[in-house]
C-alpha cells in the first residue's frame, strides 16, 4: 500500500484546496467571520458525513471468510 501514498497525498492537497475555496465562497456570500464558517462546515457537513460513511461500511459486516492464508 505504500505505493499509494503519493496519489493519496495529491488527492488530499486537492481536497484541501477545494475546502478552502468553499470556505472563501461562504465567507464572501454570508459576510460572517471565516472561523465561524469553518466551524459550521465542520459540524454540519463533515462530521455527520463521516459518521454516516462509517455506519454504511460497517453495516455490511467484517468477514475474512473469502481470504486464504496466502493472501
């Protein structure tokens, strides 16, 4: 999995730039402080999304039944 570190780092930079652009847009549109927009974005959007994704992934269950020892 180490060969995926560079693509994931690139993806995280792009995601961070997109999040920064979204915060800048929300600050310009709402005329409130940037820290309030970041807090709102974190609590309202990102936190519930991550909890939903974790519940979705774990709802299928974790099983190693299909794997052999060689894998």
